[in-house]
C-alpha cells in the first residue's frame, strides 16, 4: 500500500493540540512580558528573554492579601499537601483493601460499603457540615486539617481490592509455607507485585492533591497554609492592580509539577486511569 | 469474586481498616448526617435556637424561582459541557488512533489539560479573555463583538461552559483512545478488506464497539460537570454576574458560607447527595459488566 501523509488526521490533531496547548503558551509568554505592557494590551506571543527572570522573582513575591507569604512558600505547601495526600491515600487504601480481600472478619462488607459511600459524598455536597466538624476539632488552619480529610479514598481501595483479588492462590500458599505472617506477605510480596498499580495511582492522586481548591478554601483562612492554586486565584481577585506577568509566572509554576508527573509517567498513568475509574 | 486463600485472624484486619474507616466516619458520614439534621431545622438570625421545621427548608427551596432557575442552569451547563467534552475527546481519539507521524507528541499535548488544576485553567482563561487586557478580547472586539463577560451574563455562562469542556476533553480522549486500542486489529483489517472506510467504518463498527465507553463517560462527565466544576466557575466568575453562572454547587457555597443560610444550604446539600447517589448507581451499573469479572 502506498502511503501519503494523513493530512486530515494532522489537521484535526494539530487544531486540537493548538486549542489545548496555546493557552498555556500564552501564559508562558505573558510571564516574560512587563506588567505595564500587559496592562496596555500589548502582549506578544514570543517570550522576551529578559523577562524569564519573572520565574525567579515570583518565588519571592507575596500577594498583599496574604501578608508575608510568598509564592515559593505556597509551592512548598502544595508539594507537602500533594505528597501527604497521595501517599496517605495509597497507604490506608492498600491496608484496608488487604484486610477486605485476605481476611474474613465481622462487619467486613459494612466496612467496604462505608468506604464506597465516600464516592457519593464529595466535599461539594457537604460543605457546611464538614466545615463545622473541622472547626469543632480545631483543625481549621492546620496541616492535618488541610490533608487528613482528603485521605480517604474509595477509588484507590477499589483498585487495590481488584489487584489483590487477582493474586494467584499459589503465591499466598507459598508464602504461608515459608512461614510468612500476613504483614510480611503484604510488605514483601503483595506491594512489590502491585508496583505498576502503585505508580499509576500515585500520579493520579498527586495530581488530585496538588489541584485541590475548594477544600483549602474552607480549611485555611490565614495565608500560611495556602497552596499555590489557591494563592494564584487570590492574586487575581484581591489585588487592586494585578501584576499579570507575575501571576502568569506563578501559574506556570502551579501547573509544572502535575504536568511533569503526568508526562513522565504517561504510560502507567493512562493504564491506571482507565482501569481505576471503571 | 472472593479469594479462596485467606489469612486467619479478626483483630488484625479490623485494625487495618480502622484508619480509613475513622476518616470516612468523621469527615464523610458524620457531616452528611449533620446535613440531614440541619436541613430540617431553622436557625434564627443570631445562629441560636435552632428548631425543627420539617420539610419547610425543602419547600422553600422548591418554591423559590431562583432555585428552580439554578437547577435548570445546572442542567444546561451539564448537558453543554458533557456534549462538547465527549465529542471533542471522541474526534481527537479517532484521529490519534491512526498511524501517523508524531502521534506521541499529539497525545502528550492533548492530555496536558488533565494535569492542570480547574482553578488554574480559569486563571489562564481570565488572562486570555479579561475585558480590558485579554489577548483574545482584542480579537473579539475587532470582530465587532462587545466582549465583557464580567457584565454580560450570557457570555459568562458560555465562557464557563467552554472552560469546563476544555478541561475535560483530555479525560474523554484518554478513555476513547484506550477503547479504540482495545479493538482487535484483525477486526479492523477485516472490515477494511470488505471496503469499510472512513465515516462508514466509524458508524457501523467503531461507534457500536465504543458504546460501553460512551455510556460510562456520559455518567462520569455529568458528575464532573455538576460537582467538580466548582473551582473552575468560582475562580472564573464567582457565580456572577448576578446569578448568571451559579450552578447548584456554587449556590450551596454562596448560600452557606457567604450568606450564612445554614438550613437552606443543608437542604441543598441533601438534594445534591440524592443526585450524586443516583448518578453513582448509574455509573456502577454501566461499568459493572466490565468490572465484576
């Protein structure tokens, strides 16, 4: 068969790619522009080399609404938050899936359904009462309050349960013959054989944790614990004159970690996503 | 499906599920219960003396024209976002499944928005379309369009729909592409030998095979549009101008946190819970055939 380039496919995909990548490119170019030029409406699509230093400057910049808290600090908060949420979700979900798949204990199915119920109770539908619980336990403005309520995960538990159920019986029996107790089996066999799933789940959950907005909006009222996503939105809504070049530099910082994680682990992530969500 | 080989013991497994159960009970089930309790009570203006009012909060909501308008707006929003995002994802996936040069790059660029926070997507679009300085605003003005989403409700609604869809196309693209790639190549080649090409092949072969994916995505996208777009809308327009972009989740936040109408907000929470339970049950039914092996 003779081959000529598939012009139609290139056309459609090129248009799609432009639609999704160009806005990010404009944000990047905007970061390198001067604030004055942007406010006059002269924004060029070509980045200014001299303007690249905004990416460094912005790390020390703090929105006036959150006195003394810099974008650099917010990035650190976001990193800590995303890591604790991702690793915490993986840890407690793997443990509960292990218990549910490998043991028989009273109320096992009730526990399983209670965990599944969290799927049906996103923060969006229980804003006020969750806030009330948080403040009764004095968790407002604490790192625990920012992360712990987000650590329960029905999706991760379901995924681990599926993976664990598929582990061959021979493996379990071999481990038992070798005298391995349940926890030894869990750590030395179950987790290593689930490594690809762990990696995929980590990507999905890191992105989830990093991109949180509503929860920090409720759980944090002083700037010290603002994650970057919240901080950037505050920069455009509270300041009298928005320093757009810095906002865009901060925006690029805010999307960089999840984008890098997704692109680097694309293959695992795509498989994990299509398996986990079904 | 259950395992045949098990470990003995009762205390250990109970201890292992405890952390997850404790968080679930404290931050999910208990607040949900409280929403039910609050939804049948009314609190006076000082936040004291709550009293039982039965279904009065619900009656007040359903009787209010603003709430009914919000429900209709949410319906419109979900339909528009779901339709745009799914059609976009499907078209791109069909072409990305072809064997062309550079498709790895196309794929990487197309899944990019998945990684971007909804609130940050809104910030980028504010930058592009802000009434005074936006890059695209200038283009629209030259085309004779009086673009100002801060003032014009219709434009604001159109904008939150577009950004909502922009953010979700990547997800649908990933699922449709996975669906297309799971179709056996031999099947496609056999169809090609029979002369099935282009639109005809898509309509008679690919589309029916993708139907399970489509049903699954239909539910997931509806849930996304109804519940996960709070950050996107709130950061972009705050629900305004007026109530032009106020969907149900935005209204719960505005009524509860900003206007401090606790009973009304709790009643709205209960309605939203009923909605998401219904959608989740649908999702499990459609995904069920594939998951429960």
